[in-house]
C-alpha cells in the first residue's frame, strides 16, 4: 500500500492554477557551487538545522552559502499561517526542540559567522508565539559567539500580548519584521496577519529598545500601485524603522498568489531613491533583494550611517 504524500500547502490545493510568468534576464540568479557552498550545506544538513534559504526556495542560496551566510529558521519547518506568497510548509507543527539553541550556536561557531540572521515560522499554537524559545536561541548564540552580531527576523506575535518583548530582552543587534505588502492586498497575501499590527510591532520594538536597529521588507509585483508603496514607506518611517528592503515577488508555484508583473532594475532604483529621501538609514532595493541578503555587509553600513548621522 503506497503512503499518500501530504502536500506542502494543503490550504492551496483547491486554488485555481496561476501560470508562472517567464522570468526576465535580470532575475536569473548566479549559480556558484563553490567549496564554501558545500561546507555550509554539509553543516546545515548534518546538524539537522532548518534554513529559510531552503524552505522558502530563496533564489540567492548558492551565492549566500558560498560566502558562508545562512539564515537559520527555528521552531520547526512547519508554519501555522498560510500566506499566499510563501513556500514554507503549512500545517500542524512538531514540538519545539529543547536543544535547538545549542545547535544554532554551534553552527554559527563552526561557520565562523561575523553576523547571523535567525528567523522562525509562525507558531500560533504556542501561548507566547515561541518568544521564550526565540530568546533562548539568541542568548545561547550570543554566549558562544560574543563577537557575532545577531539579527532576528520575527513573526508578528499577533494576539500574543507583550510576548515580543522577550526577544528584545535578549538584545539582538537588528530586529526585523517584514511588512511584506500594501494594506489593500493583506487579506489575500497575508490573510492571517494585520498590517497595522505589524507596524505597531516595529514601532514598539524601537520604543522598548532605542539602540536596536529596526528593519522591514516589502515585496513588489503583487498588483500594488506606486502610491501604495510610497504610503508603506511613510508608515514605516512613522514607526521609526531604520532599514527598508524592497525585492521582487517570485511566485513559488502555480497554486500560489499570482505574480502581477516583474519590476525593472530601473524601477527598483527609483523606489530606492524615494525611500532614501524619506530618511531611512539604509535602503536595499533590487530584483533579488531579500530581507537577509547581504545582511552582514548591510549591518556594517547601518552602523556607519548611524554614526555619520549623529
């Protein structure tokens, strides 16, 4: 008897088929299967670690892993949300791994990372949304790697009260939460999230820890209007967000939210110029920009820009 394979996205099975548009020349990512790439891959697999690079099917994986950059995804590989754009598996998650903090801390040490990004799936099934676990991972990583700077890319902790403060108590260097899209598209693109709750989280992170760098990311190509993008920039600046990333939405499958169009590199440059004029400390805007792309280099620029500003 053959075992039925569970779909990665059971909630999308009945979705209409949305054919994927052919990628333009500027979207092709570089294939760099270097020795460093295989070192990173071997360590991740041997340590039973989950990375967003693999789970979200990131186009920059070979480039980043060749530089020994990896974004670790904690609290399992299964998310309790069902965002229309995301390729991370949806369903009922497993129990938390009590040794995950040590696994991450040791991997950071073995890879000799100067900057690490730690993200997670949404865990709406947990009373605190997983914030205590997140805090423990950050603290253990810091203890074993005192010179490594730590960036967290967090869920929204919707309806979890002040649980996000636990992560701030661990003093990460960068607090990132992606706004993802414009408010009008939230019900289809991020049905389990709320635009103003995400803004509030970013604003409160800065209020609770003024030294921390706050960061957020926006995808384009989902059918948003230019004025709506500019409004999101204004909203993020009102929340005192320091760093904005803007990248192209790439439709993971025919069952995911349909891609409206590909933005040209010139359009990304224009959006980047508008954002810089709004007063962000740093802006990264390009077709293949993802929130963790070149995170170590960008952190150095953030520090420099803050020092210059003051």
